[in-house]
C-alpha cells in the first residue's frame, strides 16, 4: 500500500469516526504521532491500565453531572490512543445502567501531564465493532 493511500485511509477513519474507530493499516505500519488502535504489540498493559483509570474518571464525572441515573463502568470495548502532551484516549466503554442493561458510550479523555484528566466527549456510541479475533466482521448499530 502506498504511503499516501494509507494516510488517506487513516484520515477518512479519523474524520468519519472522530478518532474512535481507526482501522489498522494493512501492512501493520504505524503513522507516528497519530491516533492508533491498541492492538497486538501496541496494546501494552500500562496503556490499558491508564486508559481504564481515564474511563472510570469519565463515568464518575458523567454520574456527578447526571440528573437521576448513574452508570457503572464495566469495561473498555475499543481503545485508540493519540500521543499529546500526555495522552488522548478514544474509547468505546461498556457501562451498566440503573435498569440493569448495559450500553456502549464513546468517551474521549485527555490525560494531561501532571494535572489529571479532562473529559472531552461522553456520549452514547452510535455503533460498535463486532470482532472475531482481530478481524472486523461487521458493524452493529446501537440505536
């Protein structure tokens, strides 16, 4: 795949999903300094630990601002990370609702260097990826 083709494919993913769903390049290469999926060798335990802390913070902040209903963090379903002054986490998070149902949310959290977290986006996920291993099989809509 030509470098320009890979970059255009990447930019289409970023623009269409606001960074939440970025497809790995076909040849496994990485565009440095950009949002990338945390798959395979890039899915280090430390990154996932920090992302979970950020996700839990976002759910707690949502609950503080929410009138009436509260959510319980369940797990991170999808994780993309962008290196910044700290890290920007683009996560699809499963959360339990008061009704007992679980729902997916898109959560974007900026982990600032030495100053904590800033929740940029917290919203119901319009869709999620259904996967079989690392192979994306289909998209499932949550409307």
